[in-house]
């Protein structure tokens, strides 16, 4: 009996051993799953280190909850291609800080900044000829300005001398707010408070208004809900027309701050995908070339869900006045017959719109109208190129 029991035990042991061996054979070896995992697990390999670094493009995005962060995540999601190209988005600290990071932070190749930031830094004497140090890959989208205040405030001029939070001083919201209020001749008491905290202080009556600038839907604005507050209009007045564009917010955009069926006029500032002006024969320029080719080639993908709806406003060919485009990006657009809005097209528009042409009194009027026409034409083209969902049957 003991002998039979021992034989049975031995058989069971062998069976378990065979099962374990078979399981071990079918288990995936992480180092064999993909080239990416091979690279991760090959510690100490000089070749691995070189491969990972030479094809990784680092992008400074924006603060948590903002549109820049979502765009950075979208770019990484679509463009990452094993060891051929990796986009590494980094959470940033606002447009001003991103300008400094692109200029000075080692390893940063690209950043998303606002178009008015470089002008502000130059005009205030913080930097000289700073635009010569930058190029742009593409204009991205227009970021709307939000002025959140009590319903008793119906005009932005009522905030003169009031406590107004403009986010942190190294961010783009502070820059845009400073420029807008200065051009309108208003002098509020600026407070530099992170937006979520500022909104709570406004609820408590400690401050009078909160300024935010970002592409709709902007999370911090969408999340704020209090019946005592609303969005204050920002009129597209002449002092703002050289650097900004008109925009409209509706109750569908922000039902928590705009009454049903109503709309609020405001202004918008372009967001820019910018890079340092590297010489064409450098390794950093080579990496930017890889990024541009992948980004422009796969661009239609971004205009589909689940990516941010602001991608539908992006036109790769949209010009950006006073900026120089990255040469390899300009070459890609030309080689694919994608042209920017031309002066000739604008002149033709004026010929066909006599009433509009009659409103142009000065060269400044003409330039302002041309900028609006460029933005309108670019957005119209982007919407036309964006894939549409199939019709429901």
C-alpha cells in the first residue's frame, strides 16, 4: 500500500512539474514582447541609451487641467512609434515659463506658448529680439479669454480698481490680462492666485473677479458653478485688434455661466507650437524634422474623437504674423501643396464685399481685417478637412 501511495505521489509530483514547465514555456518574456520593452530592460547598454535619446522629442505643455496638457497627451498618443519616435510631454508652469524652458532648459525641444507672450516680454524690456530665437511649427488654435465675476458686473470696465485674480505670474493668463487691461486703460488690483483657489476666494467674497485664458472647453471654467456669477463680455475694441481675435461663448459651451440660449462676446489669442531656432545641421534640428514629418502626416487623426475638440480648429498652413516658421515645416507644407491664406485671396474677398471694404479707413484697419480673415479662412479650412461622423440611419 505504501508502495502504491508513493508511486501515486511521484506521478502527481511529475505531473505538476510538467504543468509548471509548460506554463513557464507559455509565459511571455517581457524582453521579447517588443523592441520598446527590450530597450527598457537592457540596462547599461550604450546603444540603448543612444537610441532612446536620439529619437525622443520633449514637449513643454501647460498646467494641470489646461488645454495644453491635453494637446501634449494627444501628440504622444498618436505619434509615439516605438524607438523610431517618442514624444515626451512635460507638465509646464505657464506660457512665460515655457518660453524660458524652450530657451534654457536642457533637452526641451518644443513648447506650447501664447502668441502674445513674446511681444509682452520684449515690450516690457525682459528680452530683446526674442522672436529671432524662436520658430513655430504651426499655429494651433485660438484661446478664449474668460472674465468670471458677480452678475452685478456687466462690463469689464467695472473691474477698474477691483481685486482681480490673473493666475500665477509665470503663466500666459497673467500676460494676456495685463495687456488687455492696459490697452483698455483699466487698472485693477491684480492678484496672483492659482485658479482653483482664486475661484473659491471669489465665492467667499475675498476677490471680485477671476481671469482665465484657454481653449474651450476649459476645465476650470466648466467646473465652476455658482448662480451668483457669470461670464463678463470683453468687447473687441480697436486697442485689442492688433494682437487678438473676436470670439463668442455660448450657453452650450458653459451652461453653468451663460443663460440658456444666450451668448457672450470675448477675445481670443492664438496658441503656438514653438521651438528654438536650431541650425539645420544640428542633431536637435534633425529631431524636430522627425517630429514634423510624423505630426503633419498623421494630422487628420487628431481631428477625430477622442482627441480634444480644439484640434478641429487647427490649420497647419495658418500663418502667424511676425513669426518665422520652422524651415522643415515650411518645406513640408510646400511639398504637399498646402498654402497659407494669401494677400491676393484677401483682396478678392474685399472686391466681393464692398461694404466691408468701405469700412477700411487706414492701413491699421486693413491689417486688422486681414488677420481676422486669415483666422476665419484657416478655421473654415480646418473644419472642411476634419473627418465627419457617418450619418445615422
